[in-house]
C-alpha cells in the first residue's frame, strides 16, 4: 500500500517493532495521512513523525488510530509503553530535563494513564501528552452565575419600565 521510508538506524528493537506495527495498522485503514489526520485530530505532519520513528506518538494518537482501524487499543497501549521507555531522545537543549520520578503505575508494571511520566534509558523521562480529540474531551461543568445577578437584571427591567411610564405620563400631561 504505502512505500515507507526506512526507519532510522540505531532505533531500539521495541521502538522499531512498535513503529512497524503502527505502519501496518495505518495501511490497513486504507487512509492517506491527510485523511488519517482528519479522522484522528492529529495532523499529517504529526503522523509522518510518528510513523517514521522520529518522534513518539502521544498515547491518545495511538488510541485514535486503533479506533479508526477497529483494533484493540489496549494491546497497542502496552506496545506504546514499552517503546516510549526506550525511545531515543533528541539532542539535549539548554533546558535541563525534568527530574520527575516514574509514575507508580509504570513502576508496578501496569499500563500507564495519559499524563503519566515514564522512565527512559539513561534516566530521562517522557511525559505523555494527554491531548484528546474534540469528540473525546470531557464536557466542562456549567458555569454557575453569581447569585445576585438575576436580582440585578430584574431591578434593571423594573427601572426601565418605570422610566417608560414616567416619560409617557409627562408626554400626556
């Protein structure tokens, strides 16, 4: 279906296997990267980075791809977790890496939730981006208005009515 470019040399086997499985899953959908981006709320360029092994995808991107392909997201979530732990980091920037301890779920062997921090080779960490597509975002709770606001509106309406009555009485007199 697709002519994928070769994965970068030096990728750990877990990452290579995960990306190859993502590529197969994407190919099974029969969608182009543009169409996949429209169906998953992740851009074409993001999918190019994820499927070429240059950047780890957020867990929610993997879940969205699984949903589009009709595949079990939990199984791919486990593969994602294994790959992210050893995913090579880009060259260090001037900003030091966060020194966050691994999440208890990651340390106990259970699957991590979005937002969890997973340990990587060399002591660095990768924090999952909890970006959700618009159809999966939780609804916001309705904003409660201040209690005196309704009374203020009623008072304004009464004042406008009184002013209209006074203007009418003055014009008739």
